C-alpha cells in the first residue's frame, strides 16, 4: 500500500458540511481534508461521487441470518462469517457490532449454538486480519430466558464486547405486545395449533416471572463501570424507560412507541432506530414508524438491524425525503454510532482519524457503493 493516497474531485461529507474537495490518506489515518481538486497526477479522481466516513453498525443480526439461511437450516459458522463480512463491507460498513443472541428464545432455534460458534469464529479470524470490516460483539441478552446467565458468563469479559442490550421477547410485552398476533404467527411458523402456541406463550411468561429480575441484575452488575454501552430494547412505555434509566442504562434501542422514544430523549438517553424501518416506510411489526420519530428529532443513530445495505439507504432517505441536512444524516450512521460505543477514532472525515472511507455514487437517488477503505486499505 502506498504511504499516501489522494482522493480528489469528491463531494466530501464531513461532520458539519459537504463540499467538492480532496482527502489525503497517510498510512491508516486521514492526513488532510482540503477544498477543491488536487492536481497531483497520482490522485484518484472520484468523479464527483460522495466521499463518506465508513459506516458504524451497532446492531446487526446479519451473521445469524447467514448461519441459518432458512428456518432449521444450519450453515458453516466460518463460511457464514466470511459471507457476512463481505456483505457488510460492500454496504460501506467498516465497523460492525455483530449482535448475537445470548439465551435461546424459541425452542429449537439453535441460537445458543450460533452464539458459541459465532464468537469462536470472530476470535479466530479477526486477530489474523482475515476480515474486511472491523468486528466487535453486541450481546443481545434475553433476560427472560432461563439459561441466559450461563451463556453470558464465558464471553462477559471479552474485549470484543462493545455493547450489551437487555432484551425481553416474551409474548405479550415489547415488540410482541399484541399476544393474539404473536400466537397466530408462532403457530404458522412452528406448525402448532393456536392453542399450543398460546400454551407455549404462557410457559414463556411463567419463566419470565421467575428469572427476569435475577438476569437483569447479573448483566447490569457485570457491566457497571466498564467501557461497554448498555441499551434497553423495544421500550413501549415511559415507565419502562424510566425504570431502565434509573438502573444506569443510557441507550433506548428500537423503541416501539412514540411515548418511549420521547421519554428516552427527555432523560438524555441515546435512541437507536432500524434502517429497514425507514427504508420500508414503517415497522414490519406494526410498531412506531422511524420516520415519525425523525420528524420529532428523536433518533440519534440508525443501525442495520437485519439488512446491512439499509444503513446507507436510510441516511440518503433522511436527506432527500425527510429534510435532514446531509452531514447530519450521514453522522447518524457513522459519527454518532461510533461515539455511542466509545470508538472516538472513527466515524468522521477529519485529520487524525482513521481512514475509513466510502465512495458512493447516487444512481437515480439510490446509493451505489463503489469503493471502501478501512484504515487506508481498500476492502471493497
């Protein structure tokens, strides 16, 4: 790799403005950000395309989706990780927090196995430089599940862990507050009668009553005072948000109601929304639309949730459809998520920061990723 890379004739998007300019990369860092074109013959002409900071994804289930491409179909964990890594890099994501589920939620969903295998492969491949993006762990801790604490313990102190979210996918609360809707969907997916699905939901609720508070305290006690971001998940009411905030939680991830998002912002918590929500024009679960939250200034960060390409698409839609200034829209998928999880060395085009950069061409308004660099090295 050349000691200096000059990217010119680009619409450079910094944290505060965008302009036609040049970015000089020296080694793995941004050396200079300049207005106007470079006249060096060695400069790489980006032909007026956008030049953005590398995206930072704080929540993606995409690795699990590669490990189980269809219900009940298991894939090689290493092949899944490599395919997932290539996909996120091609989407302009240079830093990704792989959100793996701690605690098996549904019977026979294999998530405990996927969690163990996913962590093992990240530990094996990342130190050897075999991954394009930089990968960390986001532990999705299912606090209403019996064996959650046992699954959490082996990875609790791993330096890969940058974020922990406290999740409760019990039928009748949070994302699944509509119990009848849950029962019908569950019966269809798992080949049950509705009576069997309702009995299953009842057993889940009974387990929740027994273990939820114990698991909650185990997680919070372990992460207290550590450099790990802590989030609640699928908040529905102001009371839930207050409960989490008083316990020391600083992020509300994917609030499912306007009330919860407003309560989180009022308490100074960061709010994370899903990219697919705004790209699709609404929630797939019938919850609050991210666009409604954006109009009220209630979203700080967009994560990919389950579609890596949704982050960049969401940022462009924020600007073109929802009136958000381009630098602020891009910051919601780069600078703000980086700050949220304590990665101050990236997420913005500024001298001295990591040279994580993305060239994007707008094809009829749709973002097309042309080139991606991580720490000055091209990865896509």
